[in-house]
C-alpha cells in the first residue's frame, strides 16, 4: 500500500513524580511499547486516526497499571466513576462521557457519541447509552486500588492516592491525582485524532468533573491534537489542550506553542503533562510534573519520555532523525 503521509503516534499513561529506579522505568516500557507497536502497525496498514486512537485507548484502559478503565481509582464514597473523550481533528467534533460506572472501556461510549446530536453525556445518560448499546456491565476494581482506598480510609483520608502507575513500589506517594491515559494519532491521510480516559483523582467528591472529558484536557483541529494528564483543575485553569492547539491553528509551530504554554504553566505553578502531534508530523510532549509516562513512534522507531531529566519541560521530535 502506498503511504501518502508517514503516520505518527504518541501515547501516555499519566504524569507524576519520578519513577523509582530502573525497574519502574522498564515496567512502564513493558506496558507502553506493545501498545505503540500494535497501534502504529494499524496506522501503517491504513487504519484511520480515530480508529487507531480508539484501539490505543482501549488497550491502555485494559492495563490495570494505569488509572483508567480497569485499575481506576476509587472516589470518596468507594465507587469507580470514569470519564473519557475523543476528538476528531478533521470534523473538529468532540464527544465524551463523564463519571460513567460499570463499563470496561469508557472510550467506547465516547466514540459512539461522535455521531450523536448529544455528544457529551454524564452519569445516568452514559449508563443509559451503555444499556442501549448492549455493552455488558463490568467491574474495573482491582485489589490494589481497593487496598489503597481502605488504607486511605484508615488514615482518615490524610494521604493521597491514585499513583500514576498502580504498582506501589514504582512510584512516590506524591504521585496522587495525576493518572490518566491518552493517545494522539496522525494517519496516512494526514488526519489527526485524540482520545483521553481517566478514573479521576481518587477520593474526589461525588460529581467532580475531570478535565479528561473536556476540551481543556483533550482537543484537536486539523492542525494539531493534544491529550493532557495531571491535576484536572490545573489543566482546566490553563485550558491546556485548547491553548496549545489554537496556538498551532493560529500559526505557531507545535514546538513554540508547547514552549509558550508550558512556560506559562510553570509561572502558574501547575502540575500536569501533555502529548501532542501536528499535521506536519511533529511530535511533542511537555510537563511541569516530574515524570511523564509517554511513548511515541516517529515513523522510524519507538522512543519515550521516561528518563527525561528534571528541568526539561518540553520536547519536540520533528522527524525520524532529529529531536530537540
Ligand atoms: N486529569 C485527570 C483528572 O484530574 O481527573
């Protein structure tokens, strides 16, 4: 098959404080790299960006290491409520679900709503959609997340939870509240799409709405697409995904848009990260948090952000060869 545009792909499994030691880094690579390989080969074989994003998000949601789908954290009342959204850069249409329970892949509901006149549904509406689509009920609770919640309750909710990766020995306790998954894809037609999914912050009030089902956390035009992770309230305050995408849409390079947006985020003491692609194939990531769990395929090989030193806020990969 003739490839018109070299596909590009970047995914993330959250942000947080530094992963402890090599074991942590390698464990995260073992989760992220097979997903990059499978989704990138789909893109190479002509799968469109939105379908590739769907598959990538499903795989990340199914990995209990990440705070989305299976392995989602529990809210203050001990329940799992998940949020997810998709944006197609070509049609510039956003769709999503907020605080949905008892489904395996919230991203499936977000995708189903792409063709609906009502494109963002919350709890009861999302549950009704799952019933209409005959999606079987599913319990994404894992033993580790339950134990985390019980421990927090015993400590009278003093400590934080929702480690960015659900393996206690891999992460610092302060990794709380930043877990999310996201996928950004550029297909062989040069079309962009993005998807983001989360179990939320952990221990949040019932009804708290995550950035992951808002344009602040997940946004695309035909020029650029961005998925965010980190403290949802910080992402909303910066309207981060929209801020970066609109800057590119208005003519800034992706690198300039990310640099400007993350400089502002540092000034505002925000705690988050983001991954991005533009229509020219530039790949970018940014973080104010210590660690960003992202991996990408640049058309030549897989790379990641797992060992980026502290103080490096933004990275941009322009082609198979160069990175800045
Ligand atoms: N960024 C995920 C959340 O705060 O819900």
